[in-house]
């Protein structure tokens, strides 16, 4: 097997799909025309490799699926029109009425909304667990559990989970293990090798990497792929050809970009540790961060998103901090080339298994700009913050 940097350049580039060019064409199609019944039947049987109908895939999507499957050491990949569609469809594929679905308390909030408002409606019992529970989860699990959902690090609060311990407890009761691996990507956390059955990516983030498309994927092992494919197909899930193309294009440069995101984010995280108004920096690569030892054990890198906790619960001061930044723009999402800032004042409202008692949280997505410019931008933000607090 080649090294990762080589694989990411070469994966998914079959001549049958690229027709000899470096990249596959973008197929805008619904209907495929066949010359014979035999040809039509053969295409239908291999619809994740041969075009049979637009919804079932084209050489553009086959190439991206094949690349993600290869790079994740998986059995197959299904694409979705967004990351949220990927995680929710994966949950729906394995949950059943009368069973329990366990979800990490630190999960992406829309995932939680889907569980509470859609899964629950179909008679699935939704239970949240402490993301840092580790092997202790086995005491909560029984043979009525169908799915265990993890996200590591958790959204906003950045807890790293003990994925192998939780996965083995889940497998002991025959549950399917689904991980949202968007932050680490398959390159900084090898999900399937750590016991995950279905690894979900909001490709919208680092893989697309340029804030210009919505796209999701679920990559599964041999145990889970058939169910995932059938159930996603039954839901009519597929992604638009231009977005799929942008995902494939972004993938080729992902490792180069991640290295820069990683380096700048770590520099900024360390700088933040020296700021007097910062109560805590939650970056998995920093000693003392929640789950840091697990990050060291299981991950091969850190990406560009992390958060920090401010000392003061002062709305006007936080607003002054995040408004008027020159480089860190205020916006949802992350993973593009540009830096972003977000703030969260009411985390306690989106937790049920654990309590969030620390102060307001600011999350940064550290982009590809010069790191000194980014630090200067943050220094000015702290000055604005300080000025509001001192005027009180
Ligand atoms: C953004 C995000 C998603 C959803 O992805 P979309 O493409 O925006 O639907 C899912 N999980 C995590 C962890 C995310 O950050």
C-alpha cells in the first residue's frame, strides 16, 4: 500500500470513469440509454460502478465514493446532499421501532434534533450519554440497543471519546456504531480501524474545503454497507453532480490544507492560553483538554477547529469581541480556506446527560491566512472585549 499523500492523489481514478482525463467528467443525467436488455440488467446489478440511473450514481460519484472507500479502508461509501443527510440517514438505516439509540451528549445539535423529533416519532427510544464515559457505557447497554452514535471531538465543546472502548461495548450487544468523523477526516482518525461500522463526513467542511458546496458521505465496513446502501437508496438519497465534483477536487489537496490548518490552529491555541480573559482552551492536542490522552493514543493529527471558554458572561463584551473582526468572519460551518468565529452562550440548553457549567464559548475555524494576521485580529478582539468590561 502507498502512503496517504500518494493514495489521496490516486484513489478513485479508474479509466472507466475518467475516460482518460485526470478528473472524471461531471455527468448531468437522470436517464441512461441502453442498447440491450442484457446491458440494462447488468448495469442495474452493479449500480455503484456502472451508470444505470442518475440517482443511483454516475462516474463522477463512483470516483468520489471509491476514493473515500479506499482511503478509509472500507467496504463502500454512500453520498448525500449534505452532512446532516448523511448522519441522519445512517441513523435511520440501523434504528428500529422498539429499540434504543444512544447518542453522545456533545453531538452536533441538528443530529440531536433529528433524534428527538424524527426517530422518537417512530418509537425509537433516544438516550444521551456522557461523551467521556468510555468503557463505562457497557453498564447502560442491553440487547435492545440498535445504534450507538459518537462524535469525536464533540461539536463546540471538543471532547475526544474512547471510540474503541465504546465500539466494543456496542458490538457486545450487537449494536451498530456510527461516528461523525468530520473534524478529523479519515486521515487524522482511522475510524473503521478503531471499531466504527459507519463513518460519516460532512464533506461540506474540509473535503470540499472552499465553502462552495454542500455534501455528505457515509463510509461503511462489510458488516454495515449493504443495509446502509439499501436504506439510503430507499430514501432517494443522492448528491448533485457539481457538488460531487467539487468534493472530489477538494479531496486531492486535503492533506496539504490540513497540515496548514493544524499548524496555525495550534499556534493560536497556545497563544490563547496566555490571554488573561481566557478560562480554558479546548483544543484536543493540548494537554489537559478533555480526552487529550485519547487523542494522543488514537489520532494522527488535529485540524483547524477548536474552542475556548471566556471568563466573563457579558453579552455586550462577547458581541464586541466577535463583531468587527477583520479576518475571522462571523458565520456557520467551517472547513473552508477562510477563518471563522462563532460564539455560544447557552450550551447548557443543548445538554441533557451532562452539565455545562463553564462560561461562554468561542469557537474558531482557523483558515489558511497568515497566522500573525490572525493573532493580531484576536488581540484586537480581546481589546474590544476588555474595553466593554472595564466600562461597567
Ligand atoms: C456541519 C456539520 C454537519 C452537517 O453538515 P452539513 O453539510 O452542513 O449538513 C454534521 N456534523 C458535524 C460535526 C458538522 O460540523
